[in-house]
C-alpha cells in the first residue's frame, strides 16, 4: 500500500491569487468555513441565519439551502472537519477541475439541502461535506495509508462510527438521515463526474455537459449504448457518434476507442492537447465535416 501524500496545485486549478495563496474552490470553501468560527464568536445570530432550518426555508429564507455548510461553531471537531475537508477536497479537485469540483460541491450542498427541507431535517456544518470528501477519497484510493501506516479507510470508518454513535446517543434520527443522504449523494456525484468507474454498482446519473465539462459526453453515451447492443447481439457493430453518416477505418476507430476509454476511466482532463486534437479530428470525420 502506498502512503498518502498531498499533491501540489497547478496554475490552472486556481480561481485567482491572493498574495502567495492560490485560491482554489477547496481553499475558498475552507476559508469561509474558518471565517464562520470567528463570526460566531462575534455574533452567533449571524451564523444561526445560515443554518438549514426547514420551517424558516418554507417562510422564504431560501438561502439556507446553500449556506448550511458555513454555519459552524468553534470546537475541536469542527476544526478537524475543516482540516480534513481541505486535505481531501483538494485531492478530489485535482482529479476533476476547479469548475467540476465547484459544481460537485454545489450538488452536495443543494440536493441534501432540498431533501432536508422536504423531510424536515435541520442541519449545519462543514463536517458533513468533510465526510463526503473523505469517503470519496477512500473509495478512489482504498490502499492509501496515513500516519503510522494506518489505512485511510480505517480512519474514515472510525470517524464515521464516532459520528453515528454520537447521533444515536443523542437520539438524533434526523441528523442520521441527513448524514445518509450526504453519503448517497457523494457516491452519485463521484460516479457522475467520472471518478467512480471502478464501482459499476453505483448508478451513473446523467449530468449536462456544461457541468461535467466533457465535450465528448454524447459520443461516450452513444458508444456505450452501441457496445451494449453489440454484447447483446454478439455481432460486430461500428461505434459512431450521434447523427453520424460515416464510419472510420480500423486504425482510426481504434484510436477513438482508446481515447474515449481514457475519458471514461480518467475524465476529459486526462487527455493531452495532442489527444484532444486527435479526438476532435476523428469526431469531425465521423460527422462528415
């Protein structure tokens, strides 16, 4: 098993630079969560206005669906949650992109927030998003190890177990349900953004291309549909993009299959500039352009 090490930032991952700090999505969210601790110390009513309270949302305070991760009070578990969110969130962001990761966090916030309002589940705090980041990282790197050579999945199980025990002890069934919603949403996000292809049992929710930032999304789906038809029929079918009127020679088709397999397994950002140009050229040839 490989020890876990944090990777560095690349220039295209940041939104902007504040002095020596590269401000990425992870840095921005972690900074806002940290700021909320100081705001709470100054005036806790300001932080209370961010908590997901279903009855207040029904009265028109819609922003609570989005702001609940930033409703934090200063304690050791909150600080640990912010640190873990930063550590593992930056790794998930590195595997996707700043745009994709921002959309992922938006989904992880809004979907549980909406369900929490519908089901009457109040909630708050960055710790819940931290569990999502930690869980996704452990599933993507199940053999990674931390300090003292402890497998990360063991630490994740311990932290999750402590959280569940606390909620059971407090008889807080609503928070248990909200935690379950967060975990399920994280699994669906991981698969939808192309990070969980090693877990085919997780449903792959279709997301618009402007969210996944994958210009070959339609071609990928058409190819998967063609491959399923091929497996069912046992015949030889040439994979083509939607609306295509032409086919490729054997070598070109093999190149396209290889590139689409790479996108399916590692995401669009795994392609080099030459590979992107090659795929664009093959796509145009299929469309007869």
